[in-house]
């Protein structure tokens, strides 16, 4: 069995603010001979997708990560779809000089997105770097118009404005703002092939969804454009893997999206991976046993989490 010899710790972590349409994160932490890994796929993903998340957790638990090239990682603050005043507060509290703003949330209005981006720009000041994340919800025509409207805020880049690689290529011929691809690689049946076909200016890579630190480094090398390592709303256990990937990249010209521990209302470690002056130290904090017990959900939830883990394991073993 692929899980043999490993310790499993199911937990439920509440979110500090609703994000990506979830208000908690269901997690199974996995302890092995090399350390701790995290399995926390989003609820809508089937086993053939969650198998990659498990592969990343198993890598963390059983294999040493590559040697770091740097000891501190520049990071952006991530701003959910909140009111402009709250968005500005989050920027100022983070101490980061780069911000990524979520826009185009289901049911939201573009006017509200503009107000949020404007508030973030004001809080950052003219020297700060500002990027927006669309999660692939705009058509090419919508993206063309809306990105043009947002250029007044001096965007560093726009992340996944349209859903497909073909749409992104068409959009890239229409606009001058750099385009970053995320979802079209992360959810592809073959991420390596998607990287080869992409014509984006940057790639956003996430360790859990792409199967581990080493697969992420391989994809970054194949992309031929700068890589931004980002989180998948993990606890500090999962964030440590993202830091390991960012630390091992040959070059790191853009801030990474790894400052997301503050979006959680709790964490599994006493010393969460939070930024200081826009940087996070490359380290690997260990879960606190008392916190693991406090965050353990009721028995029916535990069984669902473990069943989902077993389904991912079965899918991974079939490969």
C-alpha cells in the first residue's frame, strides 16, 4: 500500500475570510521518515486530480527536498474579494510591497473589482507591484476591455484572465499587460504538455496540485519564462513545500504567492510561515500535537477525509 508506514492526521482549519468559495480547509497531514506532508485538495476535485496532491504529500513525507539557492523568499499579499477598505487594511498589515487581488468572483460586479484594485494600489503606493487574478472567468473580449480599464493601476501582470491556452494566446496579441497562466496548467491532464503549448509571459506553479517540489521545478525549467510559486491555501506544512520549490529555482524575479497563512483562522504550527517586510524565511516548521488535536474534526468528517485520501491513493497506484 502506498500509505503503509505513514502517520495520518485529519484536521479541519477554519478560514479567517471566505476565499475561493470555501470557509474552511479539510486537510490530512502525513508524517513520514523525512518529515510532514499535506494533502488538502479542494472539495470539487475527483481522485484522478487529487492523486497529484497526494503525490506531493508523499514526496514531502519520504524524500528530501532539493538544496536551497536562497534563504528568504519575496512574497505578495493575497487580497480576496473583500470591500475596498478591508483590502487596503490587509495590504498595510502585511508589510508586503506586492499584492495580488482576486477579481471576477462569481456573483461579483466589475465595478466592485475596480474599487478593490484602486484601494490596493493606494495602500501599496506608486512603487508597489500590483497583480490581479481572474481564475479564467473572462472571455477574450471581456478580458480585453477590462484589462484596459485596469491598466490605470499599473498592473505587473494579470493571472489566468481566460480559461484556455488558446484564449490566452489570442488575448496576448491584443494587450500589452503581461499574462500569467495558472489554472490551464494546474488542471490539465498533462501539465508538462500544457507548459510546452503555453505562450504566456509567466507561469504560476503550485506544489500540491502539480505533484511535488521536483515536478514543479521540472515544469519551471521547461516553461522558458519566469515562474511564480504560489500556494493552494495550505497550512504552514504545505507552504513549506512551496518555499522549498521557490528556494531551489535558479532565478526568482517575481514575488511568490506564499503569504497565505494569514487567510487561515488557525494553523497547525506554533510559528506559522508569515512574511516579515515582504519576505518569508525558508524553513520547515513542525506541527504542534495539541493543535492537531484541537483541529481534529468530528468522526464522520474524519472518515470522509480518510476515504478521500484512500481514493487518491488508489488512483495514484493505478498510474
